[in-house]
C-alpha cells in the first residue's frame, strides 16, 4: 500500500512541476510588470527540470545563443561547464537527473558594450521557491556565478564570487541538503580569473565532478 502511495505522490508531484514549468514558459512578467525597463524583446524562458532530478545547475541567465536555441548552455560556456563536471551531453541534458534552473529564465539583453545584462529582477522572486519546492530529490546545487551563490548560500556566499569559490571546501562540507557547490561562470570572460586561480580547475572542479558522478551513478 505504501509503495502505491509513493508512486501516486510522485506522479502528482511530477504533474505539478510540469504545470509550473508550463506557466513559467508562458511568463511575460518582464514585459507586462517589469521592475525597471521592460525586456527589450519577446520573452523566451529557458529551463529544464523533472521531479526526479538529484542535481540542479543554477547559472545566471540565457545568452544570445541559448535564447536562439531554447536549450540551456548550447554555447562555449556549456562546453566548458560539461568538461568541469565530467559529464556527457546526454547526461547533462537528461532532465530526470539534472535540472537546469538559472536565476533568470530569459535572455536579459546586452549592454552598450555588448556584454550580457544581469538576470532580470522579476524571475527569481516570482518562480524559484515554487520550482525548488517541487524538486525535493535535489541533493547537489551547482551555484554557477554570483547571483546563484547569493541566492543559495546567503551570507555564506562571502563578499565576492572569488571568495565564495575559494571557500568551496567548507561550503560543500556544510550540513544539510542540498549541498551547494560554488563555481565561477564558465564564460570566456572569466579566462583571466581562471588563469590567476589555477587551483579551481586543478582541485575544486575535479572534486565537484566527483560529487556529480557519484549522484549520477548511484
């Protein structure tokens, strides 16, 4: 009887998550009720999740290539991130195992200099708590970039991205579930930081990849 109830609960959970994702993908809050200037183009929310996922990748927001493709991390940043995590494309895009829930679901536009704007301020308050409430099996959150670190680590995020990532050993050892592992954004714009901090790819990334592999294989 208990097993049947668990299956029923899991089915209901999956249905609720799918309904929520449908609502998110139809969201236009950044056009109809913006906090600041409206989004300068049509919204195209990009995220992936299933209720069975045990890992959540939480980056910043889609860039131009992801906005065009509708798939997260279909760009050089994604190639580098998958290398850091030691996963194949098939594993990375298996939403039943890895959820991808950025801080902003839509491409926010570009600055006058051609850089990506920060994630929209509307997304996270409107949706993130509801999404994670329906991802109860997540055991590892990969907080990629400063906005995700601030959201998932709070005051433990420290004063800067560099400080948070440098503190990775203590942060992944904190008690509680999910474990939150801080990563720099894999963008080419972080090449200088990565060259100045070779310990990340030599020590932190392999350790985090080991955590990812353990969850994928168990």
